[in-house]
C-alpha cells in the first residue's frame, strides 16, 4: 500500500514540484509586499499616533473575514488568479505584522528612547538604532506567524486559479484521487514545518544578538 503512494509520487513528481514552486512563489511575493507595506504603515503610525487605533481596528476587522469571502469580494474587481490571492494575503498579514511591530516598539523602555534623543539622535536614527533592534524579537514572532498563515491560506487560493499546492488538493477532492489528497497535504505540512524550523532558528539568533 505504501509502495503505491511512493510510486504515484515518483511518477507525478513534476506535478508536485511545479505546484510546490508556485506555492513558494505566492508566499514569497506576498511576504515581500507585506513587509514593505507594514514598514510604511508603522512609520506613518509613529508619526501620527491617532492612526494606530484606526489601522489596527481596520485590519483586525478584515482579518476576521473568512478568506473565501474576501476572495469572492475581490474577484469582480481584480479577477481570478494569483494577483487577487496576493492582495488578500497581504491585507491579512498587515494585522499580524502591524500588531507585533507596534507591540515591540511600545514595549521599549521610554527612558532608552529619551536617552537617544538626549544624545542628539534624530527620530529616524532612534528608530533604526534603538527601537527596531530592541523590538526585533517581537517583530520576528509576528513575521513567523505571517509566513505560516500565508502558507496555509495560499492553499485555499487555488479555488480562484491562483495555483500552488491547493490545486492538487482540490483536484484530488474533485476526482476522489486519494494519492493527490494525501501527498498534497503531506507536502503542505512539510513546507510549514520547514518554514517554522528555519524561522525559529532565526528568531533565537535575533534574541541572542539583542540580549
């Protein structure tokens, strides 16, 4: 029985490899855009404190919307494909990233920041040399959550023709192909474990450098 599963994997290796690469591509592009956008939004919040509650509540509300519903809302505007998937995943990530970035920065002892100002540092220098390094462990935790969340939700994006491992899973369910369902699930899980392992190592390294 097990031999049959491995035989199917070897015989359709190109299919699983292509889907895995597509999945990683969606996750990578989403994360790059998400990080850049959250960096800009965080900077704006630090310059205008009143924006914090508005943006955090906004993205919190969006994050509570099921991904399928959000995909359906955007399809008439952005159409089918990975473009819509990336937009939805990027918006979801803002809640996780912003929440942790702001929590990390707010958790810094105000005396440390004031000491930086007393040394003549500009606000940008304080952010770059004091706030970001000290908040790095909390920010890294948020990034880890965003990556794992993106990897999981990206599988659902196959329903809007975005590609990735979800294509194999949905195809397997539609045709009752147990091999596709099993291997699609296993590869998704392995991908999440691999990412989680790498991120845990990076997070521990960041914590050691900070302390």
